[in-house]
C-alpha cells in the first residue's frame, strides 16, 4: 500500500514545484546575504525542576542562485552558533546543543529545477513549511528536512507534494531518519490551497508515515467586513491515526479550532476556541528528530493545548503603536479545561503572553528587529508545572552580494 502512495507522490513531483525556501530569485544574479540572530532565554520552573538560562549568537550565510538556462539552480544556507550563556544544568532549552555548546549546521543545500514556468522541484536538505510537516524557526537555527518537494501554481490554487526520509532538530548538526521502535521509515504528503472569488480560502493536506502515523489537515478561512471593521473567520480540523504496529499502540485523535479576528486600523481582537477529541492527545510529530509544530491559534509560546479531551479558549489583542512606526504590541490569554489525564480528569491549565516587537524603519540599521516575549503558564500539578519564560530575540540581515 505504501508503494502505491509513493508512486502517486513521485508522479505528481514530475510536474510540481517546491515553495520558496530562501529568497526571491527572479533576477539572473547569485545572491549572498548574512543573517545575524541573537537569542536569550530565561525559563523559571517550580516543582524542583532546574531553571534554564541560555543565550547564543547565530551567523547564517545564505546563497541563492538564479535558474541557469531557466531550468536549474542551487541554494544553500549554513548556520554557526556561538554560546553566549549556558546555565541550564539538566533542562535543555534547545537554544544550544543538549550539552550547552554552540554548533555549526548545513541548514539547507538543494538543487532546484523548473520544468515549466509555473512549476518547480527541489531536491536536498531544505526548510519546509506545510501544516503537517514544517521547520519553523523558534530558536537560533531552523530544523531542516531532507526531501523531494514540489509545487504547481494554478492561478487561484497551488498543489504541492513531498517525500522525506530524514530530518534534523533545531539545535542539531545531524540529519537522522524518522524512526520508531527501532525501525526507520519515510513521510509522504500531498496538499493544496485554493482561493475562491468569494474570498473563501481553503487548505487541505494529507500525510502518512507507513506503519506509523497518518494525518489530515483541513482549513477554511473567510474574510469579510462588518461596517468599518474587517472580520476573519477561520476553521481548522486535524485528524491523526496510527498506521500500523510501529506507533506502539492504537491511536486516534482529532483537533478542531474555530477563530474569529476583528480588526480596524491599528487594533485587532481575536477569540479562538479549540477542542481535542478522540481517544488520545493530539501528536503532530513524525518521530526521530522531526520538530514539526502546530499551525493552530492555540499553539502559543509554551503550550499547544493538545491534551486528551482538552478544550481551550483564547482572547488576544494586537496593537500597532501609531506614534512609533514599526512597534507592535500583543497580549494574549489562553485558558483550558476538561483535560483527561492519568489518574484524573477535568484538568485545567492556562498561559498568558505579552509580546513587544520593534523593527527599525530607517537609518543605518534599517530592518533591525527587536523582539521581547514573556509567558507564564500554570495549571493542575499533574498537567503542567508553573513556568515563567522570558525571551529576547534580535534579528538583522544584510546583502553581501
């Protein structure tokens, strides 16, 4: 059965292309840029768990080639991380390596092919961004995926397909196979998006790791207006099931989220509800070093609110400060209930977030981005310990060629 799935994937890859990974390469020049990222974390626990204090400096070199002969190109990015502070004792922060050191990783190196004007295929190690398999940068370097990955642009729609056999974590120098119970496997996926003339947007994706896990992602979004306000309605449903004996147990879970976002001028108000159904908590990771994260409103700084039977409600406000261009403020509180955990039920937890981000709009350091993130999580002792988390992130990039 898995061979049939792979044949379908590779048939589609003959005419599909990968989404943009590093930068726009519409001109005929090779581009080289340097990215600088400073990351500081101070995480305070209770319940006798050692606190975390760690910081590092990342230097990221990106090389983006044109399509030579309008057919083939080559892109790469390498990251070197220098330890600035490490006092995490036992509790790893993923800012540095598990033993608290800096590291160097070849984050991306891939060949890109353009069979037609609206298609592209990429083969190698790359940053992949899809709902069911993704490499989101939440620390100093991004996790990465070894894959064949392609997309086909169809005007209002886009189709994509991928096949991956290895992945790296966001603080790792090594790519390792997806694995469970001592056996390796690969992940195959197909998906697509479409924007209707009415404004309704859709995103569907299916992914499977044979004998381990299969997942489905469905998203509908609808933007409209209420008088002088803009309203966005968003519905997400995810379904996960074991696909065989490698998972180790029977598994089925689903996640449903409904979100409304009302905005006017420099203010936006968001209300998001999420519910976990089925027999288990929702697990979106594919095994091994895979670091896939949730594409959901309830996935916040510390928690994902994905426990068995968990229901959560989030209230959020965003504010662009009018007197200080480039300054964005955010406050968010997420509360959950009905968690079914070992030895009890009706567990509760919450997380509160405060966020300030400022991007310089002009001057010699134009584009310098400063980001302060504060979080506090608490709940039933059996569900989550108390955590207070402070992160300060500085990003800057410059073109070298």
